[in-house]
C-alpha cells in the first residue's frame, strides 16, 4: 500500500471513529432526555388518572358534603370539579381543564392546542397527546374523555351517547426542572462532541505523523536499497562496459588476481596467464617498467593518494598495447600496506588520437599560417590570455612579445576604427552574443595598415555569465583590396552609361545594371526572371536572332546592332557584344553576358551626317564637273582645230577643183578620228558622274587610266610628267567611281600646286603595291610639300589655301570621307623628299 492510500485509510478510520462517538453521545443524551420526558409524561398520566378517578367518584356519588360552620352542605360534581381546577391552577405546579368542541360552559371553550387535539380524538386515532412549550418549562398533556352513564345525567340534552368521545382533560405540568436538565444535557452533548472532535483530531494527526514517518523511513530504506542496487549494477556495468581489466594484489601473500577482461585486452584467454606479479613484469615494456614500479612504491609508502601510470604491455600477437594503470593501496590500522587494487584501461586508440591530434594541430597551424589567421582565448575569471603562434605573426610581433586582450581589441587597432571595435566588443559581452567584424590594424613590425576579419564568441557559465571569450583574427588585406576593386567595378558597372545584362542558359534575366533599366523602362524586379526576348522588336528579322543564339551557344562572341522595344513600346537601337560565361570546373556554358550601348541618337546623327556627306559629295562633284568641263574644253581645242583644218582643206580642194581622192580620204579620216576622240571624252565625263550604288571588282591601274584619260591633256599641257608603277596585281571590291573621284581630286591638287609654285621639272609619281592583304597607293609630287602648320587641317571640311573663286575646301575632306567610310580604307598625307605624298590603304579582294 502506498502512502496516499495509507493516509486516506487513516482519515477514513478517524472519521468513522469520530462519527461513532457522535452517535454514542447523541444516543446517550437523547436516552437520558427521553427517560426524563417519560417520567414527566407518566406524572401527567397519573395526574389525569387521579383527577378522572376523583371526578368519577364525585359523579357516582352525586356530590360531596362539606361542613360549613356547624352545618353540612352538598357540592355538585361540577362545582367540585371546578374548585379542584381552581386550586390546582393556583399551585403553579399543575393545572387541569375539561373542554370539548361543544362545551356547555363558555369558560371551558378550547384554545388552539386543545381544539387541534380534540379533532384528533374525534378521529379516534389517538386517545392522548402531549407537547412541551418552546422553553420546555411546561408540559401540556391532554387525554380523551369517553361518555359513561354518569355523564348522561348532566349532558343528556347534548345528545351524548355512551362510548362517545366528547372532550378531554388537559393537564398542564410545570417542568422547570426538566428545562434545566434539557439545557444541561445539550451542553453536555456539545462538550462531549467538541472533546471527541479534538481527541479525534489529535489521534488523526498522531496517526498521520506515524504513517508519514513509517513511509518516510520506508522510502529511505527503499532509496538506500535502490541506490545500493544501482551502485551495484553501475559498478558491474562500469566494469563490463568500460572494458577495464581489474587486478587485485594481496601484498601479504604477493598473489595477484587478473580478471578475464584484463587478460583479454592482451589477447589471452583466462587460463593462459598465471595470476602472479611475475606475469605482469614479463609483459611490461622494458622502457616503462622502471617508471611503473617507482610509481607503485610511491603509493605503497603513502606519498601519493592514488597510483597512476601509463605504460605498454605486450600483446599475445607481439604488438604493444598502451595501458593506463590506476589503483590505490589499502593500509591496515598500523599504516602498513596490505593490499592494492586497480584497473587497466586500454588507451592505444587515445594514444593514436594524440598523435593524430598533434599532427592535426600542426596542420591547423600551417593552415592558419597559410590563411594569415590566428586564434586567441581569454578567461575572464582567471584573466588568462591564450594565443596561437600565428596571431602574433598577424600583428607583426616577435614570438617572445607579451600582449594583452587590450592590445588585441584596442591598442593595435587603427585609430579611426578603434572606438567602434571597442564598443562592439563590450556590447557583445553585455548582450552575451558573438559577432563578426572587419576593421584595420597597424602591423607592429612595419607600421603598415592591414585589414582583418575578427570573429568573436562569448561562452557563458552555469550562472549564465560570460566567463570566456574565443576569437579568431585573419589578415584579409589582399581580399579587402580585391573586394574594394570589385566594389569599384560594381559601382562602375552600375554607373556606366552602357547596359550590362546577365542571363541564364535559357535567356532568363538574372542581372541588369541601372542604365539598362533607364533605357528599357523595366525595373530590376520587373525584368529579373523574364526572358530577354521581351525586348525583341517585331521589325527585326528572326534569322538575325537565330544567328545570334547559334553563335553564343557554340561558345563564340557575337557583336552587332539590333532594334529593341522598351516597356512603353518605344523602339530604340543598341550596339551589343554578347558572349558566353563558362564554368571553371567543366568549361560548360552557365550564363550569357551582354554589353550594350544605345545608339538611337547616334544612328540619327549618322543618318543626318550621311545626308550631309551625300550633299557635300554632290557639291564636290559639281565643283569637279566645272573643272573637268574646263579641262575638256581645253582638250577639245586641238581636235576641233584639226577637224576645222581638215574640213577647210576639203573645201579649198573643191574650190580649186583640186580634189584628190587620197587627200580627201586622209582629211575625212582625220575628222572621224578627232570626232571619236571627242565622243570618248564625253563618255568619260558621263561615266565619272554616273551613280555607282553597287560594289564591283576593279584594278587600281584601270582607275588611274580613266583618271589620266580625263586629265591627261591638262597635265601634258602643263608639262607635268606622270610616272606610274603598279605591282600588286590584285583587285579591289568597292565603289569604283568614288575611288576615281578621290584620284582625280589628288591629281588635280598636285597639278595646281606644281603650276602655282612654278616647279621647273614638274613630276607626279604613282606607286601601287601589296602589303599583306592590303593594297597601298601612293601619289607623290615634287612641289615642295605641305606647310607643317596646316598639314593636320587639310582634311577638314571647307579648309582651303586657294582663293574663294578657285576652291570650295571640300575636295580632300570628301576624299577622306569616301576612302574611310565608303571604301573602308585609310588615307593620310605627309611630306617626303621634295614634295607631298598622299597614301591610300585599301583592302584587297579575297579570292
């Protein structure tokens, strides 16, 4: 039975005993009261019987004679009864009253109590009735009256019949003694009840105390029993679970007991090793036995409380087992060593771990050194600072230099970062929460500013107070510099006036810079995750986009111009370079990057410039037209003179009638020849101004032939020698008529400067040769060269050294535009030897 049940049982028993006492007290007091009440009732009945007997005797004898003076007179039964009632009423002890529901005398009229009882009598259920008043100092007793023959003498007129109950006699007794007895009895009952309650309470408390005490002792006994059982089991499990070998050495007999586990850890069965000290000595490593015996003797002599030694024992298979040997010497009353008990623990794995740990520590130090990292540990309770070797290297300190926690946190910190570092440290300690921070230190060896990364952890004790701080400090200067460069680069990308876009392999946007959002109208969040083809314009050819994806998907770089559409459906032009980004591991494409520049305004300007250039080319051609007409007119003078002379000769022969067939034929041939020359000149003039919209292949030499055919006579008339040398043998694929215009401009300028400067032996040299894939054309004169102060301005529009009426300043400018933009070549001017040279570089046709 447990304690709760025992307490409940005790409570039940005590309550039951208390109720039994209450019942007994109530029963005893109630019996005493009842006996008292029965005696009073008996007295009331006796009074009733006595009174009834007197009344019956009086009625039977028809009255009583009483003596009045010397005479006797008779008193009727009714008067006698009345006198008896009056006498008893005056005695205050008892009183009588005869009454009925229909009394003949109004004085005998029943009161409430009497009327109630009389009604009960008429029912014939009861013949008597009694009750005490409220104070129990009076008893009202009433018994029924049965009509007898004697009653009919007085009450016959009332219709009484013999045997009828026609009233009753009430007897009232004074019960003051009973009142006092009743009150005392109840008080006694209360006293008994209270006494019984306190006795029961005391008994209950005593029983509870004894029950609790019994169970407390029982629990102590059970706890001790359980503890002993647990300790016994724990000892047994500890021995078996720890796999420690027990040895017990009786020093008096020098006998040693080795447990089964002790022998098993050396590879032996229980019966394979003798239980003797010599067995142990034979197994101990020679290098360890002296130290082990020395420690054992020290414990025997009481110099050490416990014996502990690490040595090696030889395994059955020949290898050595590292053993942690622990024990204690037991002494007798006289302090003599009588017994020694201990355990052997196999710590071979721990020894291997120690070796591995030392190796790991060396590797850790190497790793810390390689990563410029050091660690420290500070105990706030003992104010002990432990440092790794590398942390001094981080701060540029010698190994023997002593430093404090204040040095680490404050003194070595850069003055601009010091306050923040100190605040962060103490805030972390206050909040008991670790943190990571980057700041600058002053390396003590060379006073160089270095960037470090510091990680701090605070350890709490059982009272949750910080007692230990552990931290690492790593020199990240190189990384910080790279990070700073990356930050600058990122800032440059974000602030660059060109767009940067990075997508995944599917073309879904992963990154865009600010300029992209500005140009496209899409915010970063709106475009991220969407395919870049949301910018694709319907006006662009799908074949162009297919070519783009094929190029970059094959790992190549694509560059070009395309038209895009912004978020608000506005078209814009971009020049882009798109290339793949490869994984470092497997060299597979992981992303694509586009670098784009909006060129909408540039294209518009180019269109405007192109229109302007076309206009200027037209102006240049018109200017050249005037000059060529002048040259043609000059060239036509001689042919026309020849035609006129031939015609005149014919006419003269006709007039003189001297027509000679051969002479006529010769003159006609001259006219035809000169006419064909004039026709060819007109054809050359038309070809020069003929629009040339398509590229075509041509030899440079042929273009010069056309130019000489136009300007030959002018050059010849000005005594200008033209020397030509063509060696490339390669064609050019470009706009032939525009190239012809350039050659004529240069030849015309050379002719004009040679004439203007009145050079004696005027000469123009033309060289054409191959330089790799390029064709070089040089046109040089011997007019003394271009003045150095204007040589850099000659290709500018409207720049001229001639009079306003002689030049427009567009010739060389348009030549440069034609060569560089239309012919996709280069042109330059420089002075050489005796004159100026114009050099044109054109790409040779690829066969």
